[in-house]
C-alpha cells in the first residue's frame, strides 16, 4: 500500500531534499508540497482524500504548524500529522501534541528513520522523538522522573497490558479484540490508567509508557 504524504516547510531546500529522498521509497509518495499552513489547507480541500500523512514544520508564515494541525484534525480527522521541527523545548512540544499531532520528530532524524516514522504513524502509532518526550513528560507531570516511574507500580498487570497496546496506537475496539475483553472493560482500564499515571489522554499515557514501561 502506498502512503501519500504532503510536505509543508517554508524552506524550499528542505522540501526538495525530502522529496528527493522519498522518491527512493517505493511505498511513500509525495502527493503535494506547501510553503505555509494556508497552502496546506487549500491543497487538502482539493485533494484531502488523497493525502494520508502531513509532515508539518512548526514555524511557517501565514499559518504556523500548530494552528495548521488543529485545522487538519478538525476538517480532515483521518489524516495523520507529524511535526518535523528543530525545536524540542516545552513551549513547542506541548502545543504540538495538544494540536492532535500523532508524531513529533526533530529535523536531525535520519531519512530512513523518518520514513519508518511515517509508516508507523500511518498505521496508528504515536511517534514522539525521545528528546521531545522527555520535555513533555517532565513538564506535564511537574515531578521528578523517579516519582513518575513509581506510578507504574500502581497499575495492575491487566492495566499494564492495556497500556502496552495503547502504545501501539490501537483503538478501544482493537484493544478489546487483542486482549479478549469488552470495549466497556477497556474504557474502565483506560480511566484507571489515566488516573493512576496522572495523565489526561491516550497520547500522554503512551508517552509515559514509552519512557518508563520498557526500561
């Protein structure tokens, strides 16, 4: 299956470099490119059904990446958004994640790794660069890493099983099927997980798991 992507960056040399690389990937096709957020939305209005993933730079004229991501999720909820930026600071990461982005990667990422991120995000996973994830979790919880990690001890074995599947980006229905439980039970487990880990949504829970569950 071919993944159709849209690349948005106000630096043409960056766009052209990415396009050149993706031409070497048989399963990734650059369907369009844009220099700012306004152009992104205009393109999607015409070809939205042909785009699976949008790569967004955060700092762009007309409409920045964060506002563009919000509009994409409102108007085209099926399209996945990956932020591709040079910034991993708290003031950039938090708004980006809150905007609905399923991926947050730094521009120093290796091209092959970026291609893999696109594939995994397209399959429903949440892919956050480790530096950005550290910023996010440290500031969202406002606690030390040691105290954060202890929260996992509060989860039951079943809740940890659910968290592991959440980290794969599966829906409630898919989690229920994987673990042979009802969707209602999944929702109960998720509610308990959010409460015990002191997070607000699936993305934050997944980030918490990535940071601590595998260690």
